């Protein structure tokens, strides 16, 4: 398997690797929007994970269409690494490993006054980051994003390294 993957990276051009990575980010975005259209509303952390994918998709398109320098592939790698890190964090928030941002998680009620509690309830978002919105076989959307982002990171880095090796 490892040999097959390294052979794949060797046979594909750097621009094709960029195209695959950016198309993957675009597919993740379309999938997220599809889930949203089906009624699975995103939380704040879900929305934050979309921006780096959008940046990677646009950057990849620009690199391929305008034949921009392959050094820009490092920006694409940075972008998918950022969304992957957010996805790992979000996965931990969903599982109770990390404390999530106050803006989208539940907090303790013991120290809140009645006025503070009412203010927290009225300011709370409709979708909380610490609740799993969708899962299949125990795998949630942030889990999938983390895995996909790792694969896209490998493609971006392979594109950069292949271009350097061929230069």
C-alpha cells in the first residue's frame, strides 16, 4: 500500500496533485452544504472549518488555471492543516475532551445568577459545538474532516516536494 501511494505521487504531476487536493476541499464544502440543506445545521466550529477549505479550493484553482508557482502549495498545505487542527479540536469538544468556546457550548449553571442564566439562554446559538449533530458508526463530521484534511495535506506537500525535486 505504501509503495502504491508513493508511486502515485511520483506519476502525477504537481499540478494534478494540487488539483486533487483543491477538488477534495471543494467536495468537503459541497458535502457540508448538502448536509446543511438536508437540515443538519452547522455550529460555529463547523463554520470555522469551512473557511480554510474554501481558501484551499480557490488557491488550487488559481495555481492550476494561471500556472502559479508551486511554492504556493505550501499555503494550501497550511490551509488544510488549519482546518484539520480545528476539526481535531471540534472532535474533542464533541467528546468532552476539550472545553469548547463559550459561544457554542454548555457551561455550568452553579455560579450563574438568574439574570446571567437568562442572558446566557437568550444569547445561546441554536446549534451547540459540544453536541454531535451527525455520526455514522461513531464517526462524526469533524472526525471525517480531520481525516480528509490529513489526506489533502499529504497531496499539497507531495505537490510542493515533487515540483522541487523536478526543478
